[in-house]
C-alpha cells in the first residue's frame, strides 16, 4: 500500500524523490506505532483500522519523546494526505485525521546573511574567475560556481531547483528563468543583470569545457550546471560549493537572505511569495515583521506628524 502511495506522490503529485522518502519515513513511524497497539496498546493495528484516538495518541507519543512541534505538524500533514488518498481510493470509510488540530509552532524567521556578507562572498567568487594561469578545467568550475551563487541569491532558488535547471529554461534576454518547483509547478523568476552576466560567462567560457569532460564526449547534456565529469550536479555538491564559498552560508540561507533583503528594501509579501514559489502566503509571512519595520520607517519619513515628532526629538 505504501509503494502504491509513493507512486501516486511521484506520478500524480509530481513530488521529488527526497520528498517522497520523507513521507515514506513518517508513514513507517506511524505504522510501527500502530503495530504496538496504537493509543492503548491493546493489540496490533494497521492503517486501515486506525481511529482518531490512534492519531492523537501518536502525536502525543511524539511530543513525549521530545519531537519538535514543527516536525509533529509535518507528520500530521503527511497522515492527512495519506488518508485523503485512502478515502478517495475507498480503502477506508472515514478519515481519522479529521478535526485533529495541528500543534502550534513558532514562526521563526529563517537565518540570513547580511547584505555585506553576501556581497563579499560574490566578489570573492567573481575574483576566482579572473585568476591568471588557472587550468581550463579550474576556470570552468570557477565560472560555474560563480554563476550558481549569483542565481541562488538573485532568484532565491531551492537547491533542488538549481540542479534541475536546463539550458532551455534560461530567458537571458529578459533576465529571467523558468523554474520548476515543488510538485513540478513552474514559475518565472527574475534574476537581474549580475546573474545574467555570470550565466553568459559560464555558457560561453566554461560549460563546454565541462561537457567535453564527459567520457567519450557522447551526446549532449541538457542540464545547465555540470560536474567536472560533465554530469548533472548533486544537491550535496551544491551545498558543499556554497559552504566553501562562505562557511556561514548554505543554499537555503541564500534563499532566505534574498527574501529578507527584498522585504527590507520595500518589496511586498505577495511579490516575495511569487518569486520564492510559496503556494501559501502563510509561508511567506515569516517575513512580516520586516515589512512592518519598513512600513514604520516610511511612515516616520513621510507622515507630517511623524516628521514633526522626529524634529522635536
């Protein structure tokens, strides 16, 4: 049954392999809980006979074992999706997750880098592409890494999105990219002049050298960013590349830095939501207090009574 559900998530929902693995892991944990008898331990149970009390007991079991509220909420969301599928497929007659409240969790603002830190990192990356006497392969890697850093920060891409970029996704004449996000949802992401120039340099002076490193040189690789062997990069390789560029940075932190800096410079949350590819504005609302701070600053600068109070002070 779980194999069938994973196929449903991959084929019909368009989820990526890592997301499917996470859902499978959560469901296996619930299955083990049910095998122990569920909420009262009175005999082995299965998914198909689980009751609302079993789901509530499972969440309480996780809480008692120190699982964080955010992780518990994710597991509940996973169970809800699973039982909706079972209900639609008529394998169960009722959904045991109905009316179970998701545990409250603090909306913590993701950690981000200061603008100066990002600027320094990108300047160091750009300088690496101008090192004289570097090998052809070394220059190609430097051009690739700089282009990736610029795109990660300019477009706020997830690490999975940047490794999946293809050449035909580039819209350099309009300064944008076609990005495939979670659930294979597509969005157009603007990236700006610096990222465009870095991509052009990589395409004209670096990518072909990496592609030719592919054994035998057979075929053409559609993936935009390639490894030294001419193959698509892994997400782990991108994480390591960013960490090498700045030990305090990560692809996810660059994504949040981009959103934070946009809001601090006056962007509204709907715009940030669109660029990041958030399905729900609630996900973007972790940046709300930044928008409020910006609103207060504009109010103090522009409202006549606020200006008067500032002058008196």
